[in-house]
C-alpha cells in the first residue's frame, strides 16, 4: 500500500475541488455591512463589526431588540448595544468572552422593559438596537483595542448612546479612546470596581488592571475627573495606588461608603466627575458587587457592594446624563445559575431607566409624570426657572 491509496490523501485532493463561491460572497457581504477593520488588521476580509455571529459572537440580541445588520444604517436610534467578547486581558480567571452572549441570553427575562418602581417603560421610551459584536483579535490585545476604539467611535459619530457588554476591563481604555474625540471638552469617568485598574502594565501588556492609567493619559480625560467607587480588599496592586495619588484621582472605598452613607458619596462622585467636564462615561465592573451575589467574575474580592447599594448609587450618579457605559468582567464559566449575568443586565436596565426618568435619553412616555422628588429638587437647583 502506498500513500496515494489512503482515504486521507484522496480527501486532501477533494478539498481543492470544492467550490468557495458562496462563502466568499457571504464574507464580502459581511464586510460591506460591517465596515473596514482597523489599519492594524492585516486580513482585510475581517470586518470591523462582526456580522457572521460565529463562535463566541453567537448570541441572541439584547432585550430581544432588533439586530442591526447594516452598520451603515446606524443613526437616529437612542441606544446601540455592542458586545466585546474579549478576555485576553485577564490576569487570573478568563471567560469574559462569553459575557456578551450570557447577558444577551438572560436579558430576555426583562425584555418587556417595564419597571414598576421607576415608573418607566423602556419599550416605549427607547429606540434600541443590538449591533452585535466587535470583531476582536483574541491573540493581540492592541489590535483588539484598535477594533474596539473604531467601533465605539462609529457609534459616537452617529450620535447614538453605546451600551458596551464586556469582555474584561482592558476594554475600558479603548472605550474611552473611542469616545474622547467626540466630546468638546473633558470627559469624566465614574468607575465602580473593587480594583483601581490604574497600573501601567500587567505582564508587560495593557491588560485588565491597566485601563484607567491609559485612559487618563488621553488629554481630555484627566484623572482629576476619575472617580472610583468600591475600591478595597486584597487583590489590588500598589502600583495603581501611586498613580491615583500622583494624578489626583478620587478613590471611594467601602469604608467611605459605610462611614458617609451611599447618598453622600454618590453625590460627591457625581460632582467630581462633572467638574469642568462636558460628558461622563460609566464603567461598571461587576466585581464591585460582592462575589456572594456576583460569583461569575475573573478577580473576585469579598466584601463588595450589596446589589441594592449599587442600584441606589447608580441612580444618583447617572441622573445628570452619560455619554456611554460599559458593563465588564462577567465571566459565565464561573457563574452559578446565571446570577451574575442577571445582575449585569439589571445594572444596565437601571441605568437606562434612570436616564429615561431624568429626561436624559429617549423620551419620557408621559411628560406629565413627575420624576423622583429628589431629581426634581436637583433640577430646580441647577436649572433656574426649569423643572
Ligand atoms: Mn475589578
């Protein structure tokens, strides 16, 4: 018997005879819909926005909203939900590449969009689309940053509010990098986390402990407008502390929250983020909430926020409006009964509900409905004659 008689050899030849026309047309179509990728991507058949839904980009849409296949049609909507299935920036447990899919899957639970306590109905108030995932480059974080930056910038350029589903926290840097050029002034950052994420490098690269070192190097995103809420525990690094001290970032610990109370620290965070700023970005790391409630995450740190504490503070810090938000570090392989994904979706819905309630996004279903008395009081103070 010789090599030519092997089935394997025949099949080697067979592959060369199979047609490729349909798949080539499909890839070309996806490239047209998904726009050209960042300059650093050598394979020019990879689009900027992933239109194939392959592998870790395979998921339903957020809150069962329409999937926007053609990114050339973005514009005029209120909200674009964007997945970033990236976890090559994790330094301990990976798995956040499954975060967008898991959150989309469980988001169907609250897809009706109605919240009794807030008195809002997102289905009535928000024109929201799911634009699918960024085509990330799993083996190259810098190329992934270029893709994320360009994708986020495309959403801001079309004046749509992005809700970014991580992915690990390394994406905080390109998320801010994609926003900053579209803000005519400074960008404030409100950052919920148990970790400061201010190191210059992890393992010689810009991984998930580094996003705010690099984001606050962007000229119009100064660290003096960075407020970090929930910092503490044993899993942070000393390097980041030095950066926060030198750049005068504001760090609010769990001890501060216990001592001063939720309302006072949240009011302070809101004031510092907006001081001489034109826009504020919200970065919410799910590990800011105690791992008893949010076990599905890469760097768990006990003693974090209770869910209701996080919801109360979010209600205060987001009511003046946001330019975008990210929900990062949901790692479904470590989750139990999807509770971490459910919590992530709840945070997103609460923020959207607050923005609608405060008249900062979409339309209030009935303008005669009074908002939270606290919101009204604030408006009366800040807007002479308004209300
Ligand atoms: Mn964290």
